[in-house]
């Protein structure tokens, strides 16, 4: 990103010299968003939304005030994952009111749609506008943590999130153990470096399968790709989440695994990851 780019996320200009909002103050969201963590991945389908939801709930279970913002504009999966179909974001006249479930406040573009199957056909400026509103014009209350589920890659969405947040911001990168997924993590890590954003660490998801009968751990994919990259980039490795059939079952039922299976071994891993973050 060049230094001349507009830092106000204006849809009307792209460089600081043209910026029409130059004299306007960027809203200070650090007053009510104490810590923000963007959950990123290089590829889709690695479990980023699953990790976002379970980390948010694990933080809430430790007494933190937590919000979950889904900025996957074209494929919002949080409302489906939490069975929030039929729920909509309401307004109190000034701000949007998040939907609440399992002790967390949730905002997603999917909660604005009449029909959950509607396709959102928005170019960059509209997406940037929506993300800015989701951060600045939502009645979040005073949050200890806002977990932000970003779409895969390093496009408009994570860029506008980082540019809009004014307080403490960091990122968690989710990968699977295979080299092809881990290779994309390098892009996410380099993106964070460019944006000057702290990386909380890397989580390796779908890291082995523990047989529910004999408890033997089988590495269906390779193992250790996430750890290797964490070492290479000198960032913390936060943990390995195994393939856990109950995660998929909870997801299909609209439940949060870490909430309904709070005492399981995998929930303990989520809890340990949260301890590292806290
Ligand atoms: P992403 O957000 O990266 O696209 P999702 O979180 O939507 O990925 O996960 C894709 C699918 O994989 C979902 O059906 C989810 O339930 C399942 N899944 C994710 N992580 C695990 C896991 N550790 N064990 C079992 N199923 C998982």
C-alpha cells in the first residue's frame, strides 16, 4: 500500500491529497472496542468461521464481553452456523443492535438480508462502507474483545477493517496442515506486516483425527505445517485443533461447539488458545 492512499475509507477518493474527509475526524472506536482480533486465512474452507465462533464463545466463557463481526460480505456463514436465519439487525434510531447468542453479540451482513440466499453484488466502495458502519455505527456496548471473521485472502475486507479500527488490533491466521494451505499463510502474514498489525499467532485446524473409540490420533493430512511457518515468521503458534465430528454436528444444529461441549478435550484446546491471547 502506498503512503498516498486515503486512510478514511472514503468511497469518493483514493488518495490523501484528494480526500474530502481530510478535516473530518475518523471516529474513535477504541473507546468501546478494547481489543480487536481479525481471524484470517489464505484459503476458504480451513475452518476460519468455526474458529472465530468458538474463540469468541471461549472468551465469553472466561467472563470477557465479546462481539463477533462477520465481514465476509459475499459469503456470510456466521448466521447459518448459528441458526440465526429469520433474525435481523434492528436499529434504535441511531445505531444497529447486534443479535445475541451464546453470550456474544453478533453482526453480519447476512442479518440484513430479506432472504438468506440473496446474492450480494457490491463493488469495493459499498463493501468498505458497510464494514465501516459495522464497526462505527453498531451499538456494541463496551467490548473487551471483538472477533472479526474475514473472508479468505488479503482483499478489501481485511484492509478496510484494519484501516477503520483505531484501537488495539491484531490478527490470528488459520491454516490446515497441508503445505498448499500453509503456503497461503505466508501471504496473510506478509499482509499483516505491511499493515503493521500484530499477529497473535497461527492456529492449525483439522490437525489429525482422534478416533472416538480407541483415542488414537491419526494424521489424515500432514501435521506441523502451521508450526513450521510460525517459526519461520517468528510469530506464536497458538495450537492444533483436531478434526472433531462434534464440531460439524454442532455447526449443523446451529450450536456453538465450545459452548455445548465445554468440557471436551477440543474445547480445552480452544480455552488454552484463549489463555494465550488473554
Ligand atoms: P471457512 O470459514 O474457513 O470457510 P468453515 O469454518 O466454514 O471454514 O468450516 C468449513 C466446514 O468444516 C464447516 O462445515 C465446519 O463445521 C467444518 N469444520 C471446521 N473445522 C472443523 C474441525 N476441526 N472438525 C470438524 N469439522 C470442522
